[in-house]
């Protein structure tokens, strides 16, 4: 992670397709995962309005992630968990979807206007938007909730089942989005099993990941 390059200029983007890209990011030991995801978001999180979802398996993981990521000043952070009030859940989902709309409009805009004197509210709105979610609190497509449609999905804990991996993609990721799987040494077998069962290719994450957003 130390060799990661600074992000590309905010409003430059290569041509995009609807095909989702799958990568893995190897971590030597479990205790280094948190430090690594903070470094990763230190690169990705500086893109205005970039919609990111970090998916984890338990409430303990969610709480630990929120505690560490809340210190990043360029990210607007929210969480979806089991005892979140319905009204608050709706607000989190709506705010995130507004970020995805702004991100897509930004990519499709030929002319970019940069405000010289932005208010604090405008600066807050332009932060990258990140939602941390547990598997039990993913959007319920069957109940009428829409996919989060994030540009980046980070699997903080690698799912062991194809069904879980697929559900995270379906409920969290936009067409043409990027999946980054955090993999600890002993999970290589699980990664290969997911590739085979899901019929996908999971490549090593490139150093200049920000250039393919």
C-alpha cells in the first residue's frame, strides 16, 4: 500500500463499460486489515462524491470500521446495522443515492466548474460518500429497496459462499463498478473457490487503482 500513487485529477475518467471488475488486495496478517483499508480509502476517498460501500460480516467489524474511518476528513461516513431506526436507514440510503447521482453527473459532464469559495455545507456534500454495512442489513431488493449502486464495493471480510458474494454485488454495486476483496494469506483457497463457483476472474489490485474509477 505504501507504493500507491496519488489519485488522478478528480474529473478525469476513462471510458466505462457495464462489466464489473473484481480485484483482491492481499494483507499479510488479519491485524493489518484495518490499517490497509484506511490507506486504501486515503487514495479512493479523495474523489468528490465517489460512492463507496464497505461490506462486513458482523456488527463488531462494522463498529471497528466506523471508529477508524470516522477520522478521515474527506469522507462522509454512514452505517447500516440491525437496530438502526427505519427512518434513519431511509435517510442513509437516500443520501447515498444522491451521491451516486452526483458522481454519475460529474462523469458525464463535459464542462467542470470549480467554485472558488464553497460553503462548509457544499464542501461536506462533495465529500466521497461511504456506507459500511453488515450482510444482514444489505438493501432488500425483494421488498422494494433499490441497490446502493456504489462505484466501489470493498469486501472487508471475504465471503465464503458464492451466494453471499453475489448478493453483495447485486445490492451494493453499480454496473461497471469495482469490487476490492481484502484477502489474508489463508484465504487464497476461498478466493479461488469463489472465482470458480461464480465464474469470475479476481485479479490482483493494480497500484494505480484510482485511475480506473
